[in-house]
C-alpha cells in the first residue's frame, strides 16, 4: 500500500471515529491513567493507552484488537482521564464500526446453556447490544 | 406518599426478590410504589455512539409516559435501568437533537421533566435517616457490611449526580441508620465485569474474586448492592472460585432492600433470602 493511500484511509477512519464518538483523541497525552484503571486489562491485547495512540494515528489495527471487545464500559477510564476524554465512547466507536459491518463477537450459540438459564435477563440484552451485530 | 415506579424486566423474572423487597421495605416506610400502567424494557445500556438514537427510544418512551403519572417523579431500583433512564433524560434535556429526534419518533412532546429517583435517594431525602433509625430496631447490630455500588450508579458523575463517582456514601449512611456497620471498601465502585460474563467469563471470575477478597479483608460479613447483574456475578461466581481456592471464604451478597427489610423485621416471603447461591439467612437470627 502506498503511503498516500494509507494516509487517506487513516483520515477516513479518524473521521468516522470522531463522528460516532464526538471525542477528540488528540487531547490524549499518553499518560496511561486509563490503562491503570481498566477493568479488563488482564485479558486485553492492547492497553487502552495503546488503543488511544492507534486512534490518534488513524491506524486500522485499533479496529482489529481484542481489547475493544473486553471493555465492559464501566467508565472508570472516562472518570479518571486527566484530559477529559470520554474514552469509553472511543472504544464504543471502534466496536460500532465493526458491528455495522457485521463483525461481532457474541453469538447466542456460543453461550453455555446452563449459564443462559441462570443469568439475569439484563445480562443478555446488554451483552447483545454491546457485542452483537 | 405514592410515587410512580418502573420495575424493569429483570425484576419481573430473575430478580423478583429485588422487586418484592423494594416494594415491601419502602411500603413499611410509608412510600407506596405505584407501578406504571404500561412499560417496556429500558434498553439496558445507554448507547455511547452519539448517532445511535434508536438505543434511547425505549427509555424515552418510559420517561414520557411517567411524566403523565403522579407528580413527575419516577422511582427505579435496578442500576442498569436507573443509569439508562437517567442518561437518556439528561440527553433529552441537554441535547436539542436528541430531544427532537426522540419526540418526533415517539409522537410525544417530552422535554426531560420527569425526575428520576433511586430508592436510596427516596429513603435519604423523603423518609430521612432519623426515621429509619427509629424504625430499624437492633436486628442488625454489629453486622459488618460492604457497600458495593459497581459502575452504573455513579458514572458518569455529571449525568448521574449520585455523589462522588468513585466514593459515594449513601449506602453506608443507610447501613449506619440500620444499626449495622459499614466497612471500608476500596473496591466499592470497581466493575464486576458486567455482561462480559457471556463473552469472557474468566474476566468476571477474576474481577469478582478481587472484589470479594477486598470485602473480606476489610471484615465484611455481607455485601449489599442495587444491581441484579452485580448481585448475580458476585453470588454465582463464589462456588467456582472456591473450587480453585479452598481457602476462599464465601460472603452473602444481598440487595440493600433485603437488608433494609430484615432491619424492619418484614416477613421472610417479602425478602426472598432463599433465592441466593450463598445463603444469607444465617446472618439474621430468628428469620
């Protein structure tokens, strides 16, 4: 891929993320407070801080990482960001771009039947709303 | 005092004990919760994509219907319902595009006038701690309780306006008024892993273990919450944690309304204490 094409695609991705999230990722100064606060950090492939950096660069790897699907939208990162970025909205934008193309991680048949019988209904509606297309 | 009430789907099914104990304990304090004549699921999660207005429609309809009942107040207890209803109400009040789109779709003229209240706010502001103290008796004397708020009651702080986003205190104030002792609990607003239970149950097991061990390390004999999913995750996971860690001590996880009902000596059938994985009944003598 030529540098020009990569840069154009990066700009398109940045524009889409801005439109969906309403957040300016360039405020991020890479301090890592979000990573230190994150609920799902142990199971993520990229730290939230690294996801933020990829978003700043318009790098499509941000769309393909596992971290965005491990986020439980608890908003600790958002509450603590010293630059006032709603990081949870940026994570959601990355999920939503995937989901609108049909890329999902939570399929009903993958959930153990025993668990489905036990869980409160809200777990199913919230899980499918966040993680299914 | 009669206040319109939105139970939510889970309270009609898996969390019947939250619904029953909320109605019964508030009733014993003179607050009658009048269920809305018609309601649907709240949508469960607030959409964080700013172009997703469809994710707000259900909550907007509930709020607009509630505005036609009673005196404009609406009570809901489930943390998910409370969070999504409060955030959608905030959006309708503060975002003209959200207000216009939702009203056009629903054929309503709603401007965010419904005042959404959590039972903890009703108890604090309408009943008052002094009245609770006088009614509570000595049932819970000496019981050490960790108050678990989870992620939804307090965040985002500006929209939820439920105290400090990482150090709310209203549940501790309730525990004190009931004659029990709130413990120090640094994990009180950490996330239990929530719906990741379905996608990544190992995340929930590790988060829950950390939260439970923190509660135990600070001397808690019980944990209270207002969220059916927190309650489930914290309660259900304990047997699995114990299988891998024989030194792990189980802690009962209750709804705050069950603790309130126990303090008020309400009949056992209103509390549903038998519907837990870790039995909380040994905590209450004579129940």
